[in-house]
């Protein structure tokens, strides 16, 4: 194994003089008086390896020794990852001692002593290749597949499978023979380098199904596809994290991976505290049981922040290969980009826009490309839906991270400061935001088939009403209330009705926080029928109170369950009000 | 700090800039402390045997033959109960004429708390200021800055908050504090009789700029001692973080780093996060709450300093001059406390969230009506009412001279709702309307 000695230290960039071969992205450990600091090679120049250290370098001296591992940064995959809280390098945070983090403490991501009830899927004599299922173990409510290691190239024959029964993680459960007759023992653990996508599937088609999130402004107006990509840019205080949390609570996914990347520790604590209490409406279990949290909070070492998103994505790919619907949320990808910037700066690379590295757009787009809907080798399907947040500097969307992400992601949920200031939550701007999936013929077909035959048409109509409402509002602001025709007020308030009843949603109300698609359809059709009604208003002063009354009734409807007497009562009241004002 | 036996002394500087110098030396650790011609310095870069030091007091008058003495350790602070009631400079040396503090020596800027060991902040901090308690409720373990223009009374308001909030220790980290403001803090805490639970680390405008880089970590190490070892509720006041960032940019500039937005170092976000994330609720009841000041230039929050701060802190408080009532108010639109959701409606009366949202919505309507009025359009009856509401709301709730408890704030707001509005215009859940809406 190659060894080296420290030659230079510039914050967390450490130059190491090496005595043998090293490779790009190889992991090494720097010895600091018995404490091993993990670092990754990011550049090699002659016999000097530039490494980024995943820990604080305080006290490090030139002359300290370094050991290289011949491995890239990798994750350890196997049953037992659900409900775990990892740091960016997949250390199990719960296994660490003490209140404060200790430098150089690395913990096992899996519980090696644990045993699992294994049921074989493959039989002796089967021909298998990387990613195919050998057997399964129940992990929480998921049937966790034990797969042919992704690193095995070519075709293998199953020589031996163990009987159904309880086995430890490290027990051999199968023996495979390669084409040259060499035997390979397989247990429930496998390793994979995080920066390389797992591609053990047969096909990656265009997404065609919708991933329900329970958030109306997304599901109704700009739906996210299963296996799709989206991003949420917004200035601070616009509600990015709250929106991501409500998606994570209600989304129609088998597994949620939250990558808290360089964000506030208290927000992660909120997940730790809330998720074990919240019920998962789909399984009846607790939300935490379908969640994996990868957290590298803003005060944790910067280099590990960059690694954290890759760690999360790789774990997602592993579960996708079991035929699961994985939802990956990263908050925030800007912090990841900033980590890249800090490093590029220390390496004295020529900077790109805003001092970010020149290859930032390429890095972002190849990361987003790892999401997607796939057909597995056994014919099953699996998906990773990825939604990242972006924290643009100064709230200005013309900055490198937002612009690079816009090129890579298919859905854009723009959070607006103006909406946030007037407490219109979620503050997703209905006019600036878009979902490219709404243009996919296969998605249109899916929506019209599964919701109702004129759904997409209705959604587009809703968007038009919102746009016309905004134009009317602009005119009213320029010309004054009495300077515009009465229809402008009517038009503006109809868009307000949609905004306040459909788009705004109380994330803290037990009923309103998540709306099933059926209910979204019901409410949209109801509101559109009001928008289609011709009203007779005496004068412009009468317009607002009337619509405010309608909004108020509809809001009360939003707060109660749909199949209750109360709901019907409010609905009756609503129809009465509409009836009174409508043109006969 | 005195020299000790067996310390190596170097006397050949090969580079001197305004804030740094370099010397050939061996066996030196990263971030190690040293003195250069008697001035404190810290190692910031090591390339082979060439060590670059940042000299806190500046390099004026330093010669190439200056003595460099390495201490073999990072900057430290001696922590112990005796810290209470004392005033220190940025190095942790007493400036009040008192004796050196006895205690355990700890490195400042130490490791962070394991996120899974943190507790969720859940204890309300009441200040009596309705603009804070009602609309932007603070919680222990929170970090929140005042975003203020230099002409606003931010230090006064911060002192007021510190004195009214219940806490076991108040730690002041003053960076580039003017001597007048330093004396103001000293006197207000003395007059309030809290000086014995007060600890100050002060770098005034008279002290060298780069020194202030040590202040936040000194203050926070002291805070960690009291919160973690004695389970105390500690309030840390940091003023002014903008001046701290200016010092960061000076150092990074001297080290030839490529500046990012607004000439700030590319690592500004991480640098600030390391400080603010020290705010924590410990499992055993202790907590560190940080209230900071970030001065703005012309109210511009898109500048890199307030912008990065906003992404780290749990909200921000804005002060504003309300000319209608001639008072300073807590701006209800731009201020935000992210952690308020953890306490409002549960630790306070259950109608709190709805009352808060409704009053702010109505206040926003008033702002629209005001624009209408200023543009010379006719005002509707609703416009008139909402404007009157806003004025009274501003005076009775938002003004910083208000000092009442939360129940009273809610009751006053309900009173105002009923005075100016109809049932439908308020739009609060029926269950609360039944209890608090007395009007027909």
C-alpha cells in the first residue's frame, strides 16, 4: 500500500508527498498523533497528491504520515439502513460517543452483528449478473433484496444458495461461479464508490407516472413525475425547507432519503424528533421507518458536505434496484456547490462565474442524471425522484448554481419573496414555475386516464386564469379601482380564489397539510365551476367582499375532512352565495 | 502569555504583508498559536517548512529579525465559574483590572455537537416586546440576528431583549464596538444589577481589526462551558457581525485568495455557520441562544454578509421607523423567527398562530391601501378601516416600547379585529371565533 508524508497544509487542503502509485479520488488516512483523519485525493502533480481532508486539520504538521487505501470513497450497503441517521460519510451518528463530535471517529453504517430472516429467490444453476436478486430479507416493511454485487462484471452461475433461515450480515448466503470457474462467496453486505452511478438495470425510459406529494400547488399545477427531477430555488425565509419537509411527509414513495447538506442543525433535529412520531398514511407505521437521513450540517466539515449528496444518491440507487420508489431530497445543493468553490479556491484554480469552479454545470447535470425511472433486469421497475433546493445568493436567480440547475432539472418550483412576505404559503410562484412533464404525451395520457379525461385541459385553464388575473391586477394598480372595467376586478378575484383556496395550503394544519389527488380534483373542479360563472356585481366595491366570503367558506372546507357533514354544510353555503350573485 | 522553557524561537521572517508574515520553522501544527515580536499570531498555512502566520494586531513595525515563538497549541480560554462578571479582550485577557481567571484551559472553536444528540429547542423566551413575542417568538437554542442600518437603535434593543429574557448567563461578544457602545452595555447591565451573570469579550474600534476574529469563539467557548457543564441557559450577544466579516475579508485578501461575491471570501458561509451553529439545546437542559447584529448598508439584504447570514440563522429581526406613530417598530413583514412554530399555540394560547397570521395579512392589506392613497386613488371603506387598524396595531403591538405578556398581546389584537372588521374579513377558524369573537 502506498504511503506518504504531509508536505503542506492550507486549511483542509493537504499536500502529500507519496512514495508509490495513487489514484484520483482515492481515500487516505492522515495520522495525527494516533487520530486518523480521512481525506480524498483530488489532484495529483508529480509525486504530490492534493487531498481534501474530511475533518478539521488543526494541529496537523508537515511530516505527519499518510496511508492510502486503494479505494475510492464508498458506502457500505446492506439491510439495516432504514431509520438510520448518517453523516455525509455514512458514519452512523447514533453510534458515536458523547455530545460533541470527535475528530477521527468513524462508525459502522450497518449493524454487523444483526441477523436477518433470509428467503432465497435465485436457485442453484441460475445464470445471474450484477444487481439481480438472490434473495430477500424483511427490513421494516420493505422486502430488502440481497443482490449480486454491482461490481461483478459478466455472467455468473449460482453454485450454491443457503436454505431459508436466519443469517448474520456477514454469513455467506450464496456462492457464484464466474465464466472461468472461479467461486465467489456473497454475503448481505456490498460496497460501492459514491461518485459512480449504479447502472445494473436494463432500460431507463422517460418518466410517465406522477409522484403525488400532497402539495396542491405541485400536484395540481406542476406535477412531479416518478423518476423525475425538480428543484426549488428561493431566497431565505421563503419556505424551502418547510416545503421539502411537507413533501417528505406525504409523498407517495416507498422510501425517503433526506440529504441535509450544509443546512441548519435544528432543522435536522426537527426530522429526528418529528418523524418517529408521525404516521405514514400508506403503511400505518411511523414515517421514520421509511426514511434515511444523511446529515452534514453547516458546521460540519466542508469536504464531507460535498460527499453527502453522493452518499445519499448511492443509497437511493441501491434501494431503487430492489424495485422501490425512492424519493431523494437534498437541502441545499447550493451548499454543495459552495463546498466545491472553497476547494477550487484553495487549489488556486482559475475561477468561473462568482468564483465557482468552471465545471460546476457539468457536475450538477451529471448528478441530476443519476435520478430516473428504470426497468430492472427481472422486469420490475424502480425509480429515484430527486428534488433539490437551491439557495441563490441574494435571492437572485441569475447566479451560477440556479442557472446550472435549471439546465439539468425538469421541474422548477420558484419560491417568491413577495408571496412569502404576504404569508402566501407555500410560496411557489404559480406563473414562473413549471413542470416539463406536463408536456410529455405519456404523462398527459396517464393523468387523463387516472384523474379525469379533461384534467390536463383544466390545469392549463387554471394557469390561464391565474395569468389573466395577474394582468388584471397590474392594470388595476396602474389605472386605479374605478379606472378599469368591472370585469377586471372579477377576473382578478377569480384568480385570487384559485390562489387562496387551491394554491395556498396550511402546512401546519392536520387536514390541510396534505391533500390526496381525489380531493384535489374535487376542489379544482368546484373552483373552476365558480370561475366559469358569470357574476353580476353592482360596482367594484362589491367584488372583493363577495369573493372574500367565498374564500373564507372554501378555507373552512380545506380545514375539515371531505366526507363529513361539516364539509357538505360549507359546500351548500358556498353554492348559495354563488347562486345569489350569478347572472340569471 | 509568557514564554516557557524549551520553546523554539525563530528570528528570520521571509515575508511580511499587512496582516501576515512567514517564517521557516519545523514541527509546527496547523492553527497553532505563536507570538511574533510579542504580538499574538496564528498559523494559517504551512508549505514545507515555510509557515504563514496571521498577526492579530497587525504587522506595523515588525522587522525581518522579529522573534517568533510557537506555543504548540491552538488559541485557548481558561474556563471556570470565575469568568462570571468579568470583562476580557479578544485574547481572553482581563481588561477590568481583575486577576487572571483560574480554570480549565480549552481550545476555542472546538468540535460541533453531534446532531443526533441535540434536543429540539422548545422553551419560549419572552421579551415583552410584542413585535417579537407575538409575531416572531424566540426559543432557547435559537440563533437570530437583528438586520439593522447603522442609524437604528439595534444595540439598545438587543440590550433590552437580553435583560428581559430569562437566562442564567449573558455573554457579550463585541466586535469593533465603539467605546461609547461598550460603555452603554456596561452601564445598562450594571444598572440592571445583572453584572455578576454577565461576561464580556470586547474588541473596540480602538483595537486592531484582525483581533476580532477571536471574539465569537471566545464568547462561545465560555458559553459552552456554562451550558454544557453547568446546564445553564446562556444568551450570547454578538455585535457587530458585519465588522467580523470585514476582518475575514481582510485576511483572505492578504492571503491572495480569490474573492467571491462582494469581495468576501468564498468560505464566508462556512465561517459564519461555524459560529452560529454553536447555538444549541443540550440534552441535559443547558442551552446557548445567540442574538447577533448584522449591520446593513442602506437596507440591502442581498449583500453577501446578510445574505449568507440569513441562510444560516433561524430567522432575522428588522427594525423600522414608523413615521405614522413616530416610534421604532419591529417590521412584521421582513422579520421572521423560524422556530416560533415549535412554541406558538402550544406553549402559548392556542389561537396564537391564527391571530398572528391574520393580523399580518391585514397589515399587508394596509400597506397596499397606503400605496393606493399615495398614488392619489380613492380609498374604499375597507381601505380606510384597514389603515386605521394598521396604525393602532403598530402603536399597541409592534412598537418596541411595548412591554406586556403574550395573553395581553392576543387580547389586544382580538379587540382591534372586532373594532375594525367583519367576521368574514378576519377569516379565522370557527373554533377560535366562537371563543374570542364577541361581536355579532
